[in-house]
C-alpha cells in the first residue's frame, strides 16, 4: 500500500473515532507515552500487547527527535488501519506543527510542502483523549477546563482547549492557573484536583513533560515516556478496565 492510499484509508477509520475515546469496561488497556521516532519501542509494545484482552492507547508525539519518525508514524497508521478497535492514536503537540510551530521539528523539516499538508490533514483527525468508566483518563498534556469530558468531542483543532490538551504542563503544588512559559500553559494541583473531581476520574495518564515527576498529586497523575529520546524512560502503563482505579498503586508501570 502506497502512502497516499494509506492516508486515505486510515482517515476513513480515524474520522469514525470521536475526539473522546470511551474505553469499554472489560479487558485491559496499555498506555504508551511519547515514541518520538522510536519505531523499536512501538514494535515492542504491539508485539507484546496486540492481543486479547488488551487495547493499546498511544498518547501522541510519534514524530521528531528520533531517527525513524516517518517509519514510526506510518507503521502506527498501518497498524491502526488493521486493528481499528484495538489501537488508538491520540494527538500530541508534535502532531500539531501545522497549527502551532515547535522545535526540534526534524521530521516536519524533512518533508516537502505537499507531504506536510498530507500529514497535517491526517493528524487533525486524531482523537484527543481516552477515558474509562473505572476512573481513568488519558491524554498528551493537561486537562482542558470544560463542563464535562463529553465536550471534548466539540474541541476545534488549534483552539484553547486543544492547546491545553497537547501543550499543557503540570507542576506539583497547590497552584491553579500558573501562566504560560514558552508557549506551554502551566497548571498546578488545585487545577488538577478540581477538574478530576468535575470529570469524576481518579487517575490521569499523560506524557509530554520530560522533567515532570513520574507521579504527582497523591500519585493520581502519572507521566510516562516510551522513547529512546528520553534515556531510561521507556515505560508504559497497564491498567485493568474491570477494576476500580484510585491511584498509581492500582496500575502497573512497566519498563520495556
């Protein structure tokens, strides 16, 4: 299958997924952090967990930093096409380069203009968040401030809520809105706890922020990475969708 056909076919699948993925109350889920051109990491995860009873949710940032960005994202798109109900690819900030530029962007800078437009169009169809009935919510960066999680389905690519989801950082402490640093909106524990209570969720699984503690806010905010771009940080989270999740002690954080 050539690249143009791949994009056309996978777009048909992606537009059927809403911006908010509702995980079923059965089986297990594997959350995968930034892979950033690390195709070896993506292949290892899928070789181990692309089987019952698992579903696999990638948290964005498939390109840039690593040496195999194009190979990595095309591989994941092919696997999504083949396994649409088992694999979910959420958007990260590195998939939003057409809206909000970033550095480093070695993948984007290697593309011809037509290729940039093709990838930008495909990325704009990616979902933004996944949630489960047993207390889990997962996305790339930070929580958006909405009346309910269901409003994520109405988020426009590039709006303020999108910006918080793919660019937002969390910092330990009791702060709420902590301003903006180099284009990255910043939030504290007060913001986190308020929105988690509003959305009736217990644990957030995220990526994006390499210098954040892996566990924050009474072990209810888990930050992971699954790329060699972050040494010693190739980690995933495995959670049982049939079990109540209250904090990081109720999930498995595994190195790959």
